[in-house]
C-alpha cells in the first residue's frame, strides 16, 4: 500500500511539474494569429529540398492594415546561398533565381529584414540561416496566393485564408470598419 501511495504521489508531482512548463508556451493573440496564417512550400530537385519558402499574411495578423495593399512576412531558405529571390518577374540571367508573386502581381516593395527585427518573431519557425523579407503586393479581392517559381519552371504555392475579424477596408480614399 505504501508503494502504491508513493507511486501515485510521485506521478502527481511529476505531472504537476510538467504542466507548469506549459505556461512558457502561451501565445499572445498576435503570435497566435500569425501561427494560424503561416504557410510553407517547398521546391524539390530530384526528390531533395532545393528551396523552402514560408510566409505569413500580415493583413490577417494585423486587421488594422488597410486593404489597399497585401503585406507578407516571407522567409526563404535555399541549400545554395548564392540563390537569389526576386520579387518582380523573369527574365533574369541567373540560373539560380526564384521569383515570388501574388497571383500575376509582382511586389510593389520588398526589403530584407535584419536578423534582429522583431517582426521575425512572428514566424512560428525561424532559423538563422533563412532570409526574411517584408513584402508588399497590390491588394486584389479573393484568396491570397503566393507562388514561388524557379527559372526552370518548378513552382510551389501557398494559399492563405482571407483576413478575418474586424478588417479595415479602403473605399475612395476613406478607411472604415467592415
């Protein structure tokens, strides 16, 4: 009886100690929204990973963004560090080029984020070997889709959900609640 009681008490102590550690994994609302918007895609070369691209649709994370543009946090990892991500369109004279478009739209603007930029913390999976970008595309109604295309025609798509909640919209220059 003493052994059973000791075993039960020890088990309860271990379980309560483990459950206390879950408090370190609580996400705030912004990070939770970013995690639900997170998408990732891979381009393979002979069944080996060539490029991994991940993105978060920031309009869904930050509902106060006006919908005159679509904003994305993009991470790209390539096994070849010389590979370059372009955000307009081909042709490029580099064999190791990739283009990221939203539908048929090229990016309006894009800039590479510093490794210590706080926006990177929104990525549920972030690594020091990936390159991170803040990218703006023209807003188009419908489900946002980003397509990464290699110069040789291989591609990968990421489809995001439409912004939810209290989304801001623009209409004839005014901003209001939908």
